[in-house]
């Protein structure tokens, strides 16, 4: 659980609300696992900072340093790593379609030029991944859908 607020005063008030809900529902916190008053850190594989939720650079660098897959196992490893960062990669299912298709037919493994091109584009993109920020509750939110034959993606702006 993360309680993130813009100021120390708001943080104390928000923590009080959270603690009241925890108490109300007879839940308990393990104080050995609790950290209070930090500016940011790693949480569930993501980096929480004052700017928002950022991709874990270790995960990004792991993909950036990967060689092109030579076997189905390598493609599975790449797919797992891409999916773990999917919230930071717009239209992942569409962009990685040729790579994911290799997992459907593991006996006929062929790393095509299109797969290589997509793989390289992921490496370039992950060198500077976007930061997820909380929405401004005073402005309208728009949802954009991208539809392809084999993928659907959505983004809220």
C-alpha cells in the first residue's frame, strides 16, 4: 500500500484516513514491513517518485542489454520482461505482435526482420520510458482506443 500526497500536512491527514479504514475493517499492518515519510522507492517492481510511477530501470536495462532471441525460450524470456513493463509501453500487444506470434508456433521458430525491428524499437523506447502520473481531477479525461486485427489498446489522457 502506498499513500502519496503533495505535502506533509496532507500526508498526515491521508494517513489518518487510511489507518481509520484499516482499523474499521479489523486489518493489521506488519510494522517491520512499513516505511513512512520517504520521498520514493521501489514498490511492486516499480519506482514511486515525486514525479509519479516510473518503470524500474533495472528491468528496462535488462531488455536493453539482451541479445536478439535465438530460441523459443529466449522469446518467452523477452515476452515476460516486456509484459512486466506493459503499463509503460503504449500498444504493446500491437507492437510486439510478431514477437508474441512466435510463442503460438514454437516448433517453427523464425526470428524475422520484423521481429528484430520491433525488438530494437523496444530497446530505444525503454532507454527513456514515460512516467505515469495521477490524473488532474479538475480537467476532463479522454479515453483513446486503438484497434487492430489482433490487439486492442486504450490510454486515458
